[in-house]
């Protein structure tokens, strides 16, 4: 059912991205991951613009958003998504280093579905990514396609 | 070369000695020093003392002026009272003079005619005599010269009346012929002229006194007006000084308020900066650590077959170090947040708090034999979450540092309970510490034990101290190596338990 839907990972740090992908590989979901290097790219993907103009229509299963990113940061992306009726149903998981209450509070206020602090320890990181990927990408039943972005 | 240098002192001496012959007129010099001393003294005072000295001076001036003016005015009023008395006295003297004169004249007519009717004025004077005398004595009270004259006048009046009485007796007994001579000349001619003289003297004395007092009053009045003007001037100076001081004070206050606001803004900016610093610490410093541990793990997985024991240990050390640094950063962030966080102020039930802490520590307590002594603690005022961290740290420490004991003893008790403050201690029989390092105990990242003895980042007691300080309390510790340690803290209580 959800097998075909992609997972968007927004991560500007290539090492973090590689580690996340490595973790997802163990779960065999890495092939579904679309990697974006900044917030602008995430928005391009969601609105099928620029390099993603020819992608298959439809919302991703979940978006993993880092907060601190160049150009457009994670909170701004989140605000845009939750302000758009077509994008609002997409589950958004904030996956970030920041433990600051300010970021946490703002994320939830903007409508984030979950907030995960990246653990320093790789094993914990792997299990976190695994669980998140499995839950949001496999287990969680997404909203009906009608409310997606397809025109 | 030498001679000009030798001469130079002479030249320089001339201007030095020059002014001296001018200064000898000593009076201006001493006059100047007379003024300079108080001025120097005034300038040496602090501003508050200067104000006090100035005000005292002005007050003293006003007081002196008021006193002198009051006395002057009283003198003028007293003078006018004396004037009235003088006028009355003059009037009275005229009346007496006329009455005595009339009596003598009518008495003569009586002697000539034998008509009793003429004795009326004689009889009325005899009746009035005590009144006259009393009145006279009253009006000349306190003036000895006049009193002497009054005595003389009294005597003369008595003599006149006595002479007249004698004449009346003679006329009645022996007939007109016997008093013929007296009827022609008057019975008391000598006394009457004496009375005229005394009255004239007394009148002239009073007129002189009146004139003197008029001059005196005029001078006093002028004096008073001048003094009151000076007083008004002083009061004006005082008012002006008060106005100046108040204005100065207001300006100063405004300046201080502005300065405070500026500092506040600076502080706020500094705080913001600190916040963004800790934000970047939290975000950016942890990323490379994650990478170190992550890639070390990936590496281990990639080469797991070909790794020998040494290489495995190296990789493990890399991972452990990264994790440890991650822990340090997290602890530091908690510590820094502890200083900035908003604090609650509610009543906290420490007994309940400690029960939940022991419940949360149950996994650490497994396999340990610990005897607990926990006193009933009072309710304190503070932030429940922060106080939980305090007791969690202290109790976890006690558990940790007694881990080498076969039988551990941990005690939570009250050392002192004053009004408004309680001293609580947490005591253990663990490894203790050397009192010479007691000062380091509560420092950030200060540890008194090696990492392989007891683990920990060394932030716990720093947090304890910071939280207790924010509650307005103090922390200290006592210990002895291998005997145990006692940690004390004071907290504000809500109410006393009796």
C-alpha cells in the first residue's frame, strides 16, 4: 500500500545524510529516500519544480526535516507545508541536533508531527532512524491520496 | 661655561624674593587666611556634609534673626506701654496740682468768709488722697527717681492738709482774728509752691523719658526691618538651594535610570548572545561527535573480520570518547539552562520528592545492600523540578560513592530548622573526600576521583549549587577519605513545623 511512496530526508550535512542512509539501508528502505540538501530543495520537490519538475506526482510518505539548513531552514519549510492545504497532511518529523526548548516549542506550534533529537551514539541513531522510517514509511497509514498534491 | 650656571640661581632667586617685600602688610594676608580656612574646610567635605553645613548655617542665621527681631519688637511694645504710663502720670500730676491749688484757694476763702461750702474741695482732697497716692505709686513703679519725688509730694500734700486743718481748728476755737494772717497769705503757701516744683520736675522727667523712648523705638524698628530683610534674603537663599538640590537630585535620578536601562539592554544583548552560543554548542558541536561515532561504527562493521583485538579496542575508544564528549556537552547545556530558566515558587513536599527519586533509582539499587535513614522533611519553597534535580544528584552521588561498601548507609536529615530556613544534609559512609579539596567540589567539571573509579562528568554538584543559590540558599560539604561525606544545603521553608 505505502510501499511506493518516497521518504524525503532534508539534511545539509553530507555525513549526517550518509549515516542516516546507512541506518535506513539496514531497514531496506534506503531506496525510497529522496535526499534534499536544503530547505529550498524540499520545497522544489514538494511543488514539483526545478530538478523535480518531472517527478511522479504525489506526496511523500514522510518528511524528515533538519532545522538548521542553508537557504530555507527547517522551521520555514515546516511553516510553508502546514500553511498549504495540499501539503498539510504529510507527516513531518523534525530530526535535528537541537535540544533547545525554543526550537521544540516552535516546531510543535507550527504543526510538526514528531520531534527527534539526533543522538550522538550511532547505535541509538540507527535505531531511531530505523524506527522512524519503519513507523512513518511503512506502518503509518497515510492520508487518502485525494488530499495530496496531485492536481 | 661655569659662571653663567652659577649665576642662574641668583637670577631665579630675584623673582622669588621680589614679591615678599610686598606681602608684609600683614592684615590682608591674615584676613585672607581667616577666610581661606573655613572655605578649605567646606570644600574638603562630602556633598552631603556640605549640604548639611550650608543648611545649618542658614538655619542658624534665620534663628538668630528671628530671636533678635522678636526681642526688638517686644522692646518697642514695652516702650509704647511705658509711654501710655508716662502720659497718664503727667495727666494725674496736673490733676493733683490743680486739686491742691484749688483746695488752698477755697480754704483761704473759707477762712475769710467762714462759709462752710468752701471746705468742700478740702474735704474731697482728703477723701481722694489715698487714691492719688496709690495711683502715683503704681505709675512710678520701677523708677526710683520718680518714687522719691512721689514721697516728697506725698509729704508736701500731707503738710498742706495738716496746715489747713490746723487753720480750721484755730478759726473755730479762737475766731477770725487768730487766722487773719493765714487768711491773707494762705495756710500752706510754702507747701503749695513745693508741690508745684515737684510736679514740674516729675513732668519734665517723664517728657524726657518719652523723647528718649521715641528715639529708641525708631532705632529699634529700623534695626528690625534690616534684620527681617536679611532673614527674608536667607530664606530665599535656602529656598533656592533646596530648589537647586531637588532639581539636581531629579536630574541625577534620571541619569541613573537611563544608565540602568542602558545596562539592562547590554545585559539582555549579552544574554541573547550567550543563548545563541549555547544554541550553536548544542547544535554544531554535537554533529562532528555523531559523525565520529557513526563512522567508527560503520568502519567496524565494514572490516569486522580483519580487525585484531587491539584495533577493535582503538575503535571502541574512539566511540567512547565521542559519547563522553556528547555527554559533557549535554550536561553543560543543562547547567547553562539551569541559570537562565524561569523558576517556579511553590510549596514542595520533600518527602514525596525523595520517595519518587528512590523509586526512579530502583534499577541502580538492584544488588546493593543500603540501609536508608530518611527524616521527615519540612515543606520548602521552590521549583519542584529543580529541587528534584538537587536531591536526585545528591542521592545518586551517595549511592555511587558507596558502591565499594558491602553495607552502605545513606542518611537524609535535618541539621537545623530556623524560622524561614532549613538546613538539610545527605550523609553517606562511602569513599568520602579530602577536606582540602572541599572548595573544588561544587565546581563545573571538577572531579575528585579518577574516571575508572567512578564515572560521571562532574557537573552534578555544580548544578546542585546553582539551583540552591537560585533558591537563596547555600551549599557546603564535609568529608574524610574512606569515611564518608556529608552534603549540606539550606532552603527557604514555607512554615515551621512545631
